[in-house]
C-alpha cells in the first residue's frame, strides 16, 4: 500500500484541505490517520503559545561577559520584539514554527513529551539501486522495522514521468525468478511501502523498479530502470 506523502500530511495538519486521493486514503488507513493526528498535535501545541512563552533578551551583563571572554568590545545589540510588532506577524511565525516541528517529525525524530516514547525504527537493511540496461537512473532502498512491521522506502531522484504508464516497485528472490509487486512509485516522491505481514525479506532481498503499462497485465513488464540487492 502506498501511504500519504509526509509533506502532504504536514500541510493538512496546518489546516489546508486534503486532496481527493489523500482524503480517500485517510478514511481507510489507520496508520496515516495516526500520523496526521500526531502532526496536528504539534500544530495545536504551537498555536497554544502565549506571550510568556516567547524568549526575552538576556541581561546586559551576559553580553558583557561574552565580550570579555572573546576579548572584543563589539557587543551585540538585542532589541526585544514588542507586542505591537509581533501581532502582525504572529500567524506567520506560528505556522513557520509548527512547520519546522512537523519537518522534524517527518524526518523520523521522536518528540517524547508530546507523542510518547514509541522508539525509533530499526534499520533492517539498505542498498543502492543501480541502473538497469543503461537507464541512467539510480537511487536508494531501505527497510526499517517499527511496531507495525517492515517498511520499504525507495528513493529515485529525477525519475521522469511515463507517458503511457507508471513505475512499480517489486521485491524478488535473489535469482529474480519470483517477484512480488509492492506498490507504485510516483516520480518526484519518496515511496514508503508497508511490506506484507509474514514476508521474509531474506527470501526476497532484491528491490526492483519497473516501467509498467495500463494493459491489464499484473506481471512484471521485464523493463526495469533500477535494481539492488539488500544485504539481509
């Protein structure tokens, strides 16, 4: 299953309406709904800030001590932001702060006090995806294990659109005699795929990305653009 993009979830958490595809996916995917709720909690915490939460300028003695330590007379001047100056920009600053916090979450950091200690995902394996038949493309594949199971992440920068088709991600046996379709990869996006429960990644160590067409054939097209083997 191809889950919602982290950037899209961050924008939705900030109050923007969800696209039709994301809205449909969120109705059926408990995992993405939980992620969205976490991001929304970060935004809510940011919007709950008051004037008392803003930093204030330190006493002049602090700067004097720093200048003395650095042996310079050039003291920094700090001008407190008044309420009047803040009011016109408070919404912008709030959104920027919330977006920065969401960016940390989307990168995999754990905000223990807000979200609870869920632990960082465990890296199972990673491999470089190399071009197939001089396709000219390359990328990276990783498998991480969290409380929900194994997640395959595939990144192929600069992957172009396919005029009459799409890209499919596969897991295959070492000799590629058996291949399992994992999900579609959209150009310009990093793909995150929840692997089927019970799938032995040691038995399917090869990650392959192929060009497929809307021809009703669910099998591999034999036109691959990148491939790599995970050292599991």
